[in-house]
C-alpha cells in the first residue's frame, strides 16, 4: 500500500542479513555474540494530539530542512487529520510519515476509528501500543497483536511500544512486564514477516513519558538486551532478534539522546514533546548521524 519509501535517505540493508556475515536462518534458537545486525538509526517523532492541519505542514517542512543528515531514518507521526498536510510538506525530503494508531479491521462499524486502508498514500509507518493508548483506550496486548498483524499485511512499518509502570519497576518486575507485553502481542507471529516489514520496538518506561524523568542509559540498554532475549529464546526468533531496531522513548531531548545512543543495543529514539521543536529535532538527528557513522566504521561498512 505504501506509496512513500520507508527511508529514501538511508540505503536499506536486507533484513535478516547481518553486516559482514552471511544471512541467518530465522527461527534458529540462540543468540550469536559474534555476528551483529547492522541496524538502522531511527529518530521517530510522535506529535501526539498536537498541531492542526493549518500548522503541521510548515512544522514538518522546517524539521525536514533542519535534520538533513545521512544515515538516520527520520519519521514524523502527526495526528490523523494532519497526515495529508505533513505528507505534502515532506514530498522529496527523505522523511517518512507515520500514523499514531490503526484499527485492526479494514472497514466496518467502528465509529471514530481509522483503518489501514484509509492510511494508504498518507502514512508508511504506524505506532502501535503506545502507553497512552493502553491507558486511555484500554488497548490490550492481544488487540495490539491484531493491529500489528494488520499493519504488516497492509504494508505499514510498525513501531511496537512496550514499557513498565513505575510501581512495576520499583517492584523489580520491569523485565517480566515487558516480556509479557511482547509475548502477548507477538506470540504465533512469523518473525520473518515482521522483520521483513521493518518491525521496530520502542522501549518506553511509562513513568518517563512526558515527565522529564528518563531511565538511565544502562537500564534502557539492559531492557533492550532483555527484549532481544525474549524474542530470541521465548518467542523462537533466534538470530532474527538481532536485526530488530530498538528505540528508547521517555523524555528524550537533544541533551540526553547521546547517552542512549552510546549504548550499542539502542538504535534511536521515539520522541514526544521534544519532537515538536525543530532545534531539538536537529540536535537529536545530528547526534544519531554521528553514531550511525561511528557504528558503520566499527563494522567496516564504507
Ligand atoms: C512518546 O510520546 O512516546 C514519548 C516518549 O513522549 P515524551 O518524549 O514527551 O516523553
């Protein structure tokens, strides 16, 4: 369905292949400490319920102009009603457009909902399972799993959000909660189809979203490792787990993104409040571009 390319600015690596290594069969159990996926760096902007169709296009164009850096996939996810303005403003700019949600059915009696068919030509990415939707719209892991299946079958590139509440972290249950969310949404799904669709996971501790508090980069990296372990071992993804980009989200700014991108297991940010500010976006994407260059050099990619 998608009429825009996912990332015109970044040469795509075949998913399921590993830089400097052979392709790896999906479903093989166990993780390799030798081969690492050459995962893309991604900065995704979640504008939430901000902007109108009168101002969203101009903001998107300004951000696109201020973030022209090689090696970083940029995605802007405005409200549904701003998608066409943002799409028009971003034509030829190398920035992808995403939706913030999608219904699991393609059409029917679902008042107020938006289907994947309606997003055709408007968005190529979609955020799924954001904690604000889990909280306000009572989305369950099972429902999010259905949305994920719909996104994949409709050619939308999904960002699946997972993360624990503060009480769950304080009780030492953060990894268990996130693993449950992954199992709930992903059980029974074909890893090859997901990875082939460019599946992305965003780890967003709920207590860090919009609060000005962040996880420590070490805790975020430990969770990224736990997420890949859950995919690889519990869900049987094997090596395919290594090619899933994992973003950190939760009060990310240009001042703190460097800490998170300093962790090799973290591949970018899902950014809310700061993504509405062109200066902030410029700073975050510039830092991501620097990290992309360093990682490519480390892997001997020219
Ligand atoms: C988000 O919307 O996913 C998010 C992380 O928001 P913020 O950056 O404002 O915390």
